[in-house]
C-alpha cells in the first residue's frame, strides 16, 4: 500500500504565521507538523509516500525532508496542487503515483497518538472499497459526521447543524484505485471545492465502505487553538511516565 499526505492550501486561519511558510511546516512541539503524518504512515508499515502541496513555499518541503531516508522511506515523492480545489482535488493528483494500488491518505495537519497499523492491515485484506477512521468528539458539528446503522456507515454529513452522532470522520482515509474514478464524477460544492465527504459517500452508496474507531487522542492543527492543543498533547505524551 502507498501513502499520500495532503499538505496544500493557504492556511489562512493561521495567518500571519502562514504569510512566510506553508502551514504544514509550522512546529508542533519539537518537530515540523509534516513529520507527524509521515511517521503515522511509517508506523503503519508504509514506505512509499507522496506529499501533495501547493502555494509559494512548496520547495521548502524538499529542503526539509529530502528523499525521506531519515524516516526509513523507500521513496518520498512530491506533487503540486495549483489553487485550492479541495481535498478531493488534491487527492486526484496522486493517481499516477498510486498506479492501481490501494492508498492510505492522511491530511497533513492531523496529529494522532495511536498506531493505525491494525486498520491498515485490515484494509489490505479488504477486497475492495474504502475505510475511514472515526473518533467520538464533543463538537461533531465541526467535522464530517458518520451515521452508523447495524454496524455499517450509512451516510456522512459535512458539518451538520444537528449531528445525529458524535462520530467525527478523522483525516485518515484508505481507498482502492476506484477512488480516482469517483473524484472525476464530483461537482464542486457551494464553496467551490471537490469534497472528500462526497467521495466517501460514493463508497457508502456502493456498499464498500468499512470503518474503525481511532484509539488515543486526535486533533487537527489548522487553527491557533488546535495548533496549541496539538503541541500540548504531543508534549504530554512525551513526558508521560512509562507504565
């Protein structure tokens, strides 16, 4: 399985920090943000990774990460997203890299505590389709929210005013090669972007979506509050005494 990290966008919610750098190069405690999704994929046994980035500081990723050998990668690849077409648009740029294989996709500002190796291995065995990782949260209206019935995800609603569950869809997705066909069928949303929720609902409609619950803490780092929260969570996990 190959890994894809989506690290584009202008990071306007973190301005003026992002006036001089890409959001995903900002520090989370003692490491650049982009290190965390890379390590998430490496810990799951994935050694072939593509970073999709954009904006005026894309070259800084190469200067920071090089060929990825510091992470033990077989290869680290880069591609450039022009404009801000949304998560699904960014994912579409990985089609050539995926080369018909399954992919594990991570949003570049998602920081997690746990290891997703079990979920990745389960998806490797899954004949086809997709898999998402869910997390119960206290503020589901901020996220895509999964509705579950009899052990199956039946729908995902993006930022609902009245969520039917507290199960947020985290920024970790697994797809077979048909994901790129599904992206090609999408129409831009009201905000002019191709939405990853629409991609996931396409898999749900065809009955090939599975899910697992993410253990440990999870946060994005796309706002000042969540950037601070991510740094504090990482700091606490590093200083926590061993059991």
